[in-house]
C-alpha cells in the first residue's frame, strides 16, 4: 500500500512539473517529463509494484537470486578456463618453457664495440646492419 502511494505521488508531482514546463513554452521537454512521470502510475495499475515489493522482502526470492548468481559464476569461469586451454598448445614434456622467438638470430658480439686497428670502420658497421637486415627479411619488410 505504501509503495502504491509513493508511486502515485511521484506521478502527480511529475505531471505538475510537466505542466509548468509546458507553461514556459517548452512542449517537447514537457511531453518527455509527462511520459516519464506516467511510468510509476502504470506500474501501480498493472500490479508490478506489488510483485516487486513481495519479491524484495521474500527470502526465497533472494535465495533464488543467489542460485542464479552461482550458476552464472560457474558458467563464466568454465568458459574462461576453456578459452585458456584452447589457446594453449599441448607440449609433450609438460611444463617446459617455450622460447619466445625460437627462430630469432643471436645478437652480434661486435655490436657496441669500436673497430680495432685491423678492421675497417665500414666492415664493422656492415656486420651490425646484417643482423637488422635479417630481422627485417624474416618479417617480410
């Protein structure tokens, strides 16, 4: 009974605000406010407010919501585990770490060193760029 009274009062207040808005020549806003204010009145008239009030204070309904939440949690967690397993390839050794880039070349040992007296400056620079060229060719660039 209290919920119906509150919803009816909210509808009347909303219709009053809509009338004031229409008086100020803002008819589109007034129509929108009137539509929103008629929603609680419609809920009271259909009996949905009684159903919601009965559901909100029912322990059986809350237990049902808990069961639904547990079911949703189980479904979402099993889907997450299934996605992880389908993305992972099975290895024969079990928990062996896989290389990030097994076909990558090893870095040049002369990178960062100054060329010695016996080496030409252009030759050491060419060695550094050969690694970069190999990486670029590997990626198709």
